[in-house]
C-alpha cells in the first residue's frame, strides 16, 4: 500500500488511486482556490498542480497540454494531482498561487 506524504502527514492509499482523491479523502485539498472552481478532476483547470517526489507514470497528453499553458510552463515539472495515479510512495508539495505555479 503506497504512502503519500503531504504537509507533514503520511496518508496510505490503494495502489492506482488518483492523487487528487487521496488528498481530498484525507481532508486536504490540492487546490489553492475553492474546490468548487476546479474542473473536478477532468485535467483542464490546472488548479491542482503539485510538485511530486517519487515514481509516477509519464503525463498524459491532456496533462502536458494544460501544464504548458499559462500560468504554467512545462519547465517547472509540476503535475496535476487529478491526473496522477499513486503506485509508489510519494512526497507532494503544493506551491503558492491560485494554480500552485509559484515554485520560485
């Protein structure tokens, strides 16, 4: 069973669970703004962008497209929590900014 570390808390989850759901089920939000303004996991709004340490699958075409559209840039290396499946232990960091894009 993989473990996700987020804001100092270790959260166990099922293998293959979506990272967004893991965080929400544990009482955390990957969003900086209100969840009601998000795309609810469709991968189109970009508000659940997070930094991930650990092994995850390559981004899908949808995720790559959203993360290469302002205010995001592909060079930041962020991932959309709604598109990432947890298969291994991960450490997740949420950055500042409505879209979590302020990594500096």
